[in-house]
């Protein structure tokens, strides 16, 4: 019997030692407690085995005493383990004071037992012989040993109470891990109680140590935590929006969450559709892990899923299984596509924005350079005024209409874009473009002006792409240059780019770039065209300008004046001519010819860029001539813009003594209202009034009426463009007294003018 018991204890010692080693390797908060518990249990077994192996009383008492000391440590570490095991992480600090008290009592009890071999203050041993051989020890307890028993059972009872409380308070699923440990522990305590109470020769409670050690290790580190993790993972996974499924090494589904079940319409655990999907998907995955987007139908609509596929391998590299994780990315993808669309398209019209149009157009052209194409630009005349007059909503509707017009020309390789404001562009193959259709479509935009006191007009500029590797921005500029060539012409809506337009543009740029330097070097020369009476007697002259350059020679005013007016530089040239004319009047006055006058032109923009009243009055003061010698010449178009402001300036000048001339009356869209609004001093009539009509007789009647009316209003008449004696005679008969034209003299330099009319004298 003793030999069998010792053999069983030896086996249990090995099992408990294994649990001790495994626990020591774990890096958890309970690991050190369990290692202490198992090491104490091992010592209990060892000292019990040794006590059965000796017949000497002293050594028997010694080994039994240390058995009880080891048992104290078993109970202490069991209590310590239970405190940590049943307490939430981070809250175990609350039991430190209790454990400290227990530890102090423990060491007191240990000291009490440790001196027993020498003083026999706790117990004595009596040997029992079987067949004249030593069998086992009978323990005779001293009265003080009862304190040791109480201490042991208090420790055991504390442990049992902690486990019971945790079982009652914990969810049913969690309580199982505490219940199983409690059952094993209670079994060990009861057996020990029986051994102590009955003074049995063998402590059968030790036989529970190994199963209890294995059970605690199993439930603390392995099965229960694993089940808890699996249960929690299943709960969490089932509640996930992601579709998740796991598969064994054969590709058979072993788990599927609710989202995945709904996605693949799995019923009655028929996973064939899902398994086929994963099998097909995994064929394209060459590594152990892969992610790609897949489009699936959900409720009849296409949804985009980011599918993550992972193979699970063991330490030997063999396949254990796999899983998929499918996340619905439809909203994110659509949001990203919307953001990309907004970044590349115009928010109002939905067309490509400037940068995207230029980028994509360039790619299309270079991808098929042999296909003939047009780059088309459009522009709405005076669109800037539309928003001011009719509001932004009306303007936006107009732009949308223009965009729809361009989209009607959509075809393969055709793209449209909004470049800025009211400027649009389109790239289209040459065979798909029809100029007549394009012009007809612009009429739809013009139709929006019905019922609105404003005339809309859409211009179309076309550049035929010759060099596909030319900058796309340069192509657009050339199409836009074609628009500029017809801008302001309501009779024409479409224009093609030609090399002459570029030459004209370069000429404009050269003139503008050279203007300031030419003005500083006084390359602009004053010319005069005389104004005379019917006998050719000199009365005065109109001041004109010519540009004398070192490279191009004499440049006619028709070449540079419109360009300077367009660029807004004409006021500088006008100011320069006025200064030269004033200097010449001062010279003539000194030469005794102060009866002569000079007429100078005032451009429309002069009213905005300069203080005309201040400039002309200062010229009179600085050069000392009479205001009547400097006549100020305006055209009808000057008064058609901001008439009230301009009339105010002209009235002040008249009051200062200057005479105001209205030039080219009768050559444009003359209005008698202008003569009503402003009392001009001189009316200049162009003889082109007669040449530009198919009914000369009626024109003569009208011309005679204008002259008569002007004389009645007290205006002086100057007739321009007189080229023949017949014209001179007719005008004289009508009452004209001052003439200007090639019949008398073309515009000449100041030197030639003075040589011919003033004998070379100034």
C-alpha cells in the first residue's frame, strides 16, 4: 500500500512540476502565482514521500514539519492566485493589504512549525510497524497545532468564498471557469480535512494535487480563455458589417458571419456559392495574402467590396485554412469618384475644368496624332454685364445652355471644357464638326435674350490642329485669337484661325512693347492737314500723327492707333500730341501768326485716364496762347458712353474758351439728339456721306439740310474729304466756308506745312 501510494505521488510530482514549468513561461499576471502554487505543491509531495521513507523519529518529524510548511504555501498561493484570477485587470491592488496580513500570519505559522523538530511544540510522531517493518507515522497533535489548522482552513475558506462570489456575480458563460476550479479545490480541502480528522496513515488529499494543478492550468490558460475568445470573436464578428468567413485546408467553409450569410444568400448551410467565389478569387492570389476590389450585386445594385484573402499556415509552412474579410467600399469609392469628378470638372456645367481639359485633350491628340482635329473655343459677348443686369441665376442658366450646346456635338474622341467665366473649349475630330450646325446651335443661346433688353451673341473660334505636339494651351490661344478677329461684329459668329491672325498679334505685341521707348525717343511725328477757305487761304490745321521708326520707316496711323486704343495706351500718345501742338501754337504766335488754330483729337479713354480740363488749361497757361487757337475734336462715339460725365467736362472747357468740334458727322449712326444735348462749336462733315450712298440726289438734300441746320444753330461747318473742284463748288453753293481734303493738300510734315503755307517762317 505504501509503495503504491509513493508511486502515485511520484507521478503526480512529475505532472505538477510540468505545470509549474509551463506556468513560469507564461507572461501573464497569474503566472507567478501559479508557479508558486505548483512549486509549493511539489514540495508538499516531496516532503510527504520523504517522511514515508525514513524510520528515524527526528527526520520523520523534520520532513512532516516541512510538509505542513509547504502546505501553508500551497494555501497562500492558491488564495493569491484566486484574488488575481477573480479580479478585473488593474483592480487587484485593492487586496494588497489583506494579502500582507495573511503573509505575516503565514510566516508566524511557518516559524511555529519550523521549530517543531527541535521542540516538538506542534506535534509528535509515533511509528507504526507492519510485519516488523516500518510502515508509517501516527501524528499526535499538540494543543497549539489547532491554531495551525484554523489558519489553514481560514485560507481555504477565503479562497472558496472568493470563487463562490465570482461565480454568482459573473455571466453564466464566464462562471464555468471559476466553478470547475472551485470543485477541484473543494475536493482537495475535503480530502485533507478527512485525513486530518481521521488521522489516516496516508494524506490522500495529495492525490488531488496533480489533477487540480492540471485543471487550474487548463482552465486558466487554455480551454476556458480559448472558448471565451472564440465566443467573443464570434459575437463581435457576427455584429460586424464586414462579411467574414473561414475555411479549412480543403476550402470548406467552417464559419460564416451574418453579413456574409446575407451577402451570398446562404441558407440551410449550403456554402457552395461562397466556396466557389473564394476558390475563384484565390486563384488570382499568388501569395499567402491578397486584397482586391470585387463588384457584387446587392439588392439589384452593383456594390464594390474590398476583399481581403489570407491563407493560414502552420510553423512548417503547411496550409491550415484561410479566411476572407469583405468590406463594402461602395460609399467610399463613390465619394472618391465624386471628389475626383469635382477636382476635374466644373461645378456649374459639369464639363471638364481648364486643367483637366488641357491635360486630357493633349493625351487624346498625342495618342492618335494622325487624326485631323479642331480645337474650338467659344465666347459670349459682354457676358460680364449679364450678371450685373439680370442676376447670377440668369447668367448661370446662360452658361448651362452654352454647355448643353457643346455637348450636342459629343462623339468619340470629343471632349468639352469650361476654361473660365463664359469661355468654353471643345476638342473634336474634323469630320464630326459642322460649322453651320455650330452657328445654328448658338442661336439657342441668343434665344434666351427674348424679352430682355440686351443682345446676346456667341462667338466661335476654330483652330485646325496641324502639329499634334504643339502646346494645347497654344492651340486654345489660337482658337481664341480667331474669336478676337470678329469680336464686336454681330453679323459674324464663327472664324477660323489663320497665320495672318498670328502675324497681326505679333505686330500688336511689337507695337505695344515698343511704344513707350518710341514715345521717349520722340519717334511719333506731328503732321498737319490744312483747313482753308474756298480760295485756298490757310485758316488752321488738324493735328495728325505718324510713327517714324528706324527699322520700318514711316508707319501709318491706321497700323498703330487702333492697337494703342485697344491696349489702353492711346491717352499717352494723345497727351504727347497735345503738347507738341501747344508748342507749335506758341511758335506761331511769336512769328505773328496767332490767327491760326490747330484741331487736336480727344479719344474716348482720355476722359477716364486724364483730367482734360486741367491738362488743356495748363497748356494754355504754360505756352501763352489763346484757348480759341486749340480746338478740341471729338467723335460721335465719344458721347455715346457716359454722356453726362463727358458733357460736363466739355461744357467746362467751352466755358474756359476752347471750341469743341464734332468730327465725322454723317459718317456713322449720327443722332440729332447729340446736337440737342451738346452745343458744339464746329460740325465737321465727311464727304464720304455722299460717296457711300446709292442715291446721291437724296444725300445732297440731306447734306444741305444738315449744313443749313448747323448754320441756324450758330455752328461753323468744316467739310472733310474734299477731293474735286465739283465737290468744292457744290459745298460753296450750300454755304460751306471751311474745307479740308486732298484737293487742297494731304497730311504733311510740320516742315512741309510751314514751307508751303508760311513761307518757311514760324
